[in-house]
């Protein structure tokens, strides 16, 4: 009986340690990257994760973070910008993540966040932005504007602002679904 008690106490102590370690890691990720408040439930920065895939839109993507905020899911994408201006390509890339979340998690996404070296911008995922994204994807795929890939660098495609519509992207090659 005493032995069983010791085993039980050991298991509880071990579980508590794991919980505290996990919580510590999560908080560290947040503070290092100055994330908005919310629970991280998926990150691509510190460990590889599977891509979000939509067969319907022939779309694939890997947001840097997904956050749970007030019961909803929002994507967060980190970027660098020398001139401090928000890039159109970055907005469309973020919009593609919003669309992927809606497809994969079956819930509406109100906005995403672009983080330029700690300066955060909430980008509303409006119907207008969604339509613009779909138009750009259509044009890239159907009007002969397809970029030709001249490298085998997966990371380059992963960080490319046009990976949401690029049929040459190595993200597609890796996942082979869309
Ligand atoms: S996704 Fe890859 S292949 Fe396509 S434009 Fe970007 S870097 Fe080039």
C-alpha cells in the first residue's frame, strides 16, 4: 500500500513538472515575440508543423502562429520591413491563412495580425479582402503570370509572400494534396 502511494505521488509530481515546463515554454514564446494575449495552439517558429490545406481553394499555408482569442482563431505572421510599411503581398498572405483557417476549422475568422518587428497590425478579414485574394489567386493561376521556381529552398517558399497562390511553391510539392 505504501509503495502504491509513493508511485501515485511520483506520477502526480511528474505531471505537475510537465505542466509547469509546458506553461513556462509557452509564456517564453509569447514574451520573446511580443505576441498579443491569447492561447497559442499552433506555432511554426519553434517546431515544424503540418501545413493547413484546402482542396476547395487549392490553397496551402503555414502561419507562424495560430492564437485562440475570445473563442476565435486568428493567424499571426511575423515580417521584417525596412521602410516600416505594410506590404500588399503580406496582407494577401495573411488573408490566405484566414481563409485556410475558415476551411480547416470551420469557423469565421475576423482578422489576422501582421507583426513587423514588434509593431502589430490587425488586418480585418473582410469580404472585400477575401474577394481580392480569390481574384489574385485566379489571375496567378490562369493568366500566365505563374512564377518559375529557380531553387529547391523550402524555407524560401515558406517565407515567400506569394506562396498562397504560387503553383510552383515547394509547400505544394511537400504536401502534394492541392
Ligand atoms: S512560393 Fe516559392 S516558387 Fe513561388 S514565387 Fe515564392 S519562392 Fe518562388
